[in-house]
């Protein structure tokens, strides 16, 4: 089993570490780095893993996972880039940064795989999109899938689609939470206690998501099954359309995609 190092084990890096441990990955095959000593101690006490400096991680690990914030990636790579052995696989969790960004700092030919996952990884229900850089092979993609499969589902996409993935599934959980928040307020307006409204909506969301995944049906068909002629649902759908909710979602996801591209252009 390969040794995986998470460089910059913040929230996202910790999600990966905890998911691998839940999947049975031995703690002695995992390494982390952290800037603050108190963070290093926290990770060691919580997970029993080694927290080391960057140079030790470069030597010991087979896979180097870059989990710092995108704006901090350049600083990290300036430090470690020339020291990365050519046989290491570099996996990027930095939203918006293309693999060509990493190639500027790493030795020629270093394989880089770009990954976009999301926060449901905390409950092993993530959607993780994986893209190969110019020097990454099918074996490198398979290694990356092995790392992220315990966190949920994985899919391979061309890197040119990663900004759209970021907008759709990377940010996607926030849209659902926003919708649940709005529907909860609506339930209160209709006279329900907040907790009752919350429980009704959350279970409806979970059940609907499972039906979408398990049935394989188009969402239009499932929606139509709930939409009776002259009934309550079609009246609600009419109001959503009158208020431009569909158009608002299209514009919102375009805005998220454009911000991902902006991050890349500033790198």
C-alpha cells in the first residue's frame, strides 16, 4: 500500500485523511504537514498519524496531495517544487488551479492529477471528479481513484471541464443548504415549528436524491409523477418559474464557473 502525504492538512486535507482511515487505510501509511504546531499535535492525537515537515514528507511518501488554499499553492510549490522526486505522483485539491500551474514549479515530467471533491466526503457521500495532467497516466488516475473512492463516488473528466465541476458539484452542497434554509422559512411562514419543517425537508431531500440515483429516471419524469393536474405542486412550480428560479440557477452556476477561471488566471 502506498504512503500518502497531505501537504497542508486543513479542513479538506483532514477530510481525506479521516476518510482513508475509516476505509481501513493504516495510520502508518498516512503523513500530514501543518504550519502550526498546535494543528500538528491535534492531527496526531486525533488520528495517530505522523505530522512532519515538507522535506520529510517528500522523501517518505509515494503520493503528494496538495491541500492548501489556492492562493497559498504558489508559496508552497516555490519551496518544495525543485525538491520533488520525479517518480512522485502529485494530486491537487486546489480549486481553480490547472495542472499547468503545478508544472511551472515541478521537475519536468512530474505526473499531476487534479481533483475536485465536496464536503459530503465527511459522510462518505462525496462526488469527486478526477482529471489527468499532461504527464499523468491511467495508472496515476487509478491510484487517485483508490484514494478518493472511500469518500463517495468518483468520475473521470477532461481537465477542461473542471471549472464547470467546481461550479456544479464542488459548490453544489451550498446550493442545497440554501434551498433547505429557504424552504424551512417557508414552512415556518405556513405555521410549522422550525424543527418540524427542517425534518420534513431534510428527509424529503434525502429520499428524492436516493430516488434519482437508484431509479435512473430523468428528473423531469420524477417531478411529473408528483405534479397532478390543477394540484398543489403545479401551482408551486408556476410560482418558481414566474420568479425565474431556473434562470437564477443557470446564472449562479455560470458565476461560480467564471470565478474558478478567474482564480486560475490570477495564479
